[in-house]
């Protein structure tokens, strides 16, 4: 027997004894034992300096917060099944946080690359997303916002959370916090309404997109025991405003008009439903959210043409290939629990027949492809593979060295609804980043439960009961 062989067993035994001693010491110290807390008791824990901002505190989750019965999110059936996150009731969570430097983060690079691979993507997706987030961070204003109004700030927050980490990121965490603070401040000032110009009827877009972003932040903060002052209050008021200002037709309209011949349109309605879907995951209470979702379904269906495409609003028939909002129509039905109905299936076939994407030609509708990314990852299988093949290289090959995306269309008029908005570098960078982040599946609106009852009653949330 060689010297190496004789030493191997004693060394392994010594290591095993050391590890066992460490485990025993931790058990005796009480780290692994949930500790009872008195009602309303909150324990604080140290917070990394990089994550702190003025007026911000991070605390351990209170036992049994009012109106919250425990957060449960389930993955949706797709070629990439994201993590099935089943958190215990918040009241049963340990009152001490255990940090394990050897455990890969749920939102870390290892996890992101695994999700990308399962979704049929390539590792350079993660590199492109990180470059895009760096661009957003570098172009943020001192007050935490971005130019262009509240919706532009909210889109950046969504891009931050689409990458998974949000405020817990050592790199973009401060930027994300500053953005959320700026939006919460605006919401507090306007009693839950998000607009800098109340007289401009297009604020329905601003309000819905901000509500969507803050709801995603609220969901994530509950998962990581992060408390942002007034976030829940403002998110609840904002979501309730959307429900209370639904048009009689079932859609949503400019200025949140509740009556009138126009009856709303599919573009505005899609953002409202995205916001409400995210709100339903927060655990907050929203009166009438299920009824609102159910009411929207007939409105969305009414905008479908014979060919299967969805139009912007009630309007004369147009050429079969000219229904630019079909992706949004299908996605709305999916959000409301009707994703496997005949209208959604007919719309999906229309998308398969007519959808195309070339970043440098008139077929560069970024908003349409954003909604399509959500609808197709929901469908999974062949539909997602077709979408991924069509868009992935187009997105990766047209990102600039600074992380932003160049102007689409190659100088040609774009065949899209309101194509002028993609003249904004910030807007198209956020949209392109969000499309790539579909491969991760971190945003709550990228999840769906195994069954699809109509409305939001499938979310295991007090908001939908």
C-alpha cells in the first residue's frame, strides 16, 4: 500500500468529522429552527450596503401579514418549465435568514443559463440581457426615472425583474430601487394614479404599465423578504383603479372612459390585463378582479376577424395579413384563462401563417413581437420553437456595443401599430430585453397554472376569491 493510499482514509474521516461538527454547532445555535414570533413582531436582518437607499429598510417577513395567505406561484407547461415555486405560508417561515455561499442563487447565472438551454436558446442571450441592463443603468436620471414619462421608467423596472434579481442584484439593485422609489412617490402624490399629465388621455398606458411593474416588484419583494415603503399600498390602489375604470364594453379606453361609442381598444386593454394578472399574484386584495377579467373576454373576442386575426378596435374589415394586434388578442385570452379556447387557437394559427420578423425591414414590429413572445411561450412546443427561430438571431445581431438596440426598420416605414414609439432608444431596448428575458420565465405574467378556469380565480390569491 502506497503512502497516498494509507493517508486517504484518515483525511476523508477527518473532513467528515469537521463537517458533522459544523452542522451540530449550527443546530445548537438555533439557525435551523423556526422561531415563534408574537403577533406583529418583526425582526430585522443586516442588509448589504449596495442594496440600501434613503428611506429604504429591509426586514424579515412579518408573521401572517394582513390580507396575505401565503404566496404560491406555479410554473406553466412550456418547453421550458420554470421553477415551480411553492413558498410555505409566510407565518411559518424561519425568523432568521440563512445565507449559503455554496448554494447557487435561483436568479444567478447558473440558473439563468439552465433556463435558456431548456427553452432552446443560446448562452449569448444572457450576455445580451446584461448589456441591455447596463445601458439602462447608465442612462437613468438622478431622480431614479428615465425620460419619456412614467411608463418608460416602469419598462426599465420590468426589464430588471425580467432578469430575475431586481433589487437584490449587487449590480443593478440600487438602480432598480431608485426607479421603484420614483414611481411610488408619483403614486403617493396622485393617490395611486400614474401620470405626469392627467389631461392627456393616453395616461391609460402610463398607469397600466407602471401598475404592472410595481406589482411584479411587490411579488418579488415578498419572495425575498424585501420591504419597500408604500409599495403594497400604491400597487393596490393602482390595480383597483384599473378595475374600477373598465369600460362598459369590457375593454379599456383612453382616459379610462367608462362609457362612449368607441368602447376601448385592444392595445390599451392588453396592458390593463397584464397589470391585473401581475396584481393577482401579489396577495393583495382587489375587489372585482375576477369579474373584470371575465368581462374582458367577450370584448377581446369581438375584435377577431374571420381570418383569425385581431384588430385594434371595432372597424371595417381589412386585408387578411393586416391585423397587427393578433398576438395581443391571443395573449389577452391566455391571461384571462381562455388560452385553449377556439378563438385563441384560431389566432395562434393566424400568427403562424402571417407573423414574420426582420429587424432591418418594414417587418420589424417590436411591440407585436413582444406580445408574441408571451403568447408563444405560453403555447410552447412548435409555436414557441417557430417564434424563437424567427426572432432570436434578429435580436442578438442588432444589439449595439453599448447594450441598446439600433432603430428598427432599416429606414423603411414599419408595418406596425404606432410605429413612432420605437424611435425611442430606451423603449426599444426595454422591449428587446424583455423579449430575450422570456427565455428565463421569471416575471409572474410568464407563468400559468395547469388548469385554465375563466378569469383570475386560478391564482391561489385572496385577490381572486
